[in-house]
C-alpha cells in the first residue's frame, strides 16, 4: 500500500499550538476522508475499509439493475454464440466505462471543499 507523508495531505503549521507537534488525534481529524494515519504518525494511507463499509451498496445495485436489464432485453439478443458475444461485449463496455468514470466520481466526492 502506498504511504504518503502527512505533510502532503494536511497543513501541519495550522494544527500546531505553541510550536508543539500536533497530536495524532488532531492529525487524524484533519486528514481528508478516506485516509488513515499510519502507526509511525508521519505517513497516511488510503482507508480500504471504505470499500467494505459502502461497497455492498454498489454490488447490490449492479446485480439488481444488471439483472433487470438482462431480463428486459433478453428477447432482443440473438440466440447462440452471437448473443453471448454481444452480451459479453456490452458487459465489458460497462466495466470499462465504470473503470474510467468511477474513479473520477470518487475523487470528486472525497475532495475536501476549500474554504
């Protein structure tokens, strides 16, 4: 897992009081959403628990809407290998689009508002 120095994520100068190093609690509170402080107190890493906590919503949505779409358009697909190939192509196209758009949406949601 990639470790990032906390100075890249948090302005430590604004957290210091009386020229003392900020406490780990202050640093954890100042980190952007989706980041956790490492044990050394000098680095942060992505919090993978976010996927375990909220990923089930995405999986259930994909299964439900994918299943509904499959049954809705089942009769419009050609029979045999052509139909299986077309269905596989559409699934690959959706996965490719999700792989490009998904990270962009995630970054936009995690971005900390300025101000």
